[in-house]
């Protein structure tokens, strides 16, 4: 088996593997897929496993910023992971994921995330469940009733608005101390805004992208930095109430829309889980934001068999919203918290220490130490994008 970068000449085999892994792509989407795939070539973001000349497996790494408590962290989004049906069970998946994690490091990503088709192979590579993409279904009429758009200027967006879209997104995620959502490359945002099936509108502190789907409305993204903008954007979607009965939308766990609705007694929510892995532990800790008023100075021990540079004792310090992780020589007894790299990744994402202990991802340490770790890494992570 040989691992090398995918080239333009391999794309036919890549598409064949993709169809065998995930099923046929919609009619007319082959060119769109090819454009997306081609954009990942040339800078080491599309890996292939080859058995001689035959393509066996693939993975693609998407360049993202992922926001953690209002600060962007360089993240490699792992997607398009395929293994040819006839080669499954040969250990190809483990080989591919090892190479993908190493490539994320080579590309300078501090963390990596993915939506798993199956958990064990990714958990074995150090990824752990961190958050979800939540999609809620609400009556369109309920959104229309959220109020007029007085004082909020909305305008249509096209590909040329990608820089302003990304700047707006960054301002809102920073001000709301968001944990988990993604910032895209400008070229990817341009392709997104060029999709003729989408309707996109921009406000000073928010935006919405939605489309029709089987007679109803699908909101792909809606980000709002204020009550007025949230009402304006959601009520804009609600103007389709004479035709569309429901709206299905990707939302934050505590999306303000759910508090703006006049009637809300039961939520219909569909969740797709995603997993996170720290690629460069000290870089990730330094890039992340932390809640004001929290502090930490403690030693933890981390085990990362796939990336030994993350293993060992680390002194974690958090002060004034900033953190550091430096190699430490300290006690190795039960008073020191011990985490697998999966456990450390989940802690980074805000998974409660009590959950990590009962799942066997955190051992040693003290109850007081658990409280301090839980306070500085507190988060309710989410994504509104699927990749």
C-alpha cells in the first residue's frame, strides 16, 4: 500500500469510490463535485491510498477556522473518507486516518474535526465526540410572526460578497463567544454563494442562506448578532408561510430564535454528531479563548500513541482569557489528572469532567481539580455547517 496525494488524473477513480461509499450524487452535481475536489488538489489536502495503480481509499482535509470561546483556531476538517468495498477489513482505514492526522499537522492545523460514519475507527485515532449539528423544525407561520424588519437593512448576497460575509461571521462569533462553528476560506464561500438554489441575505450583524426543499424551507445558515437582526432574518424566512408549512433550520443549541417564538412547548430536533481531535496540544490551548474570571494552574498527563509529541505531563495555565500548555516535570501519582488524547480533546470541547470520568477518559486528579478544569474549558459546542 502506498499513500500519496490525489491528482487530477485520479478524480475519476475518486468519484467512483465516493459513489460506492455514499451512493449516487444528484443529477447535474458531477461538475460541482469535480470543482470542489479540484480545489483541494495541489496543496496536500486530498490523500489517496493506492494498491499499485489502483485507488483503494481517500480522505480530504478542508481548511477551516473553528471558533472556541470567540477565538478562531486553525482546524482541518476531515471529509470524503472512503474505502473501496472490496478492501474493507484490511486495515486500510486505520492507515488512512493515521496519514490524515499527520497531514493535518504538516498543514499547521492545531485541531481536527469530522462527522463520523462510524465511531470506532476515529476514536482509535484519538478523535472523540464533542458536539452536534442540530436541525430544528418549526412552523413557517411562527417565524413570520416574529415581527417587522424595521431598522434592519437586508440585501441580497452573491459570490462577490464573500469577504463581507466572512467578516460579519467573525464579528458575531467573537462577540457571542461562540464555540464550535466554522469559518470558511473565501474561495469556498464564493462557491457557496454561487449556488443558484440558495437564497442569501446579508445584514450589518448577520446573514441567512436558505433554499426550498420538497415544498418547504431549509435554512442552511442563519447567524445574528442582535435581537433586531434575528427577528429580521427569521421573519424574512417566514414570509414563505403562504406556501411552505415548515422550516427546517441548522441552529445553535440555545439559538435565540427558540426564545423569540411566541409558542414553544416541544422541539423537534435532529442531531448529527461530530468528533474533535487535538493535533498540536500546546498550539490548540494557546489559540482557544476562555471565560473571563476563570483561572487555572495545574499539571495533567496526556497519552497520545499516534502523536507522541502530545504525550506526557503538561502544565496548563489559564489567566485573563488566555491559556498555555508547557511541558512539565511533576508528580506522577494519583493527584495528577490523566487523560487520553480523546479525553483531552473532549475536555477542550467542554465535555464535563464528570462525564469524562464515568466514560474512562479521565482518571486521577481531585474533585477540586475537576471543577477548575471544567470551569476554564466550559462550552456548549455546535456547528451549523456539514462537510
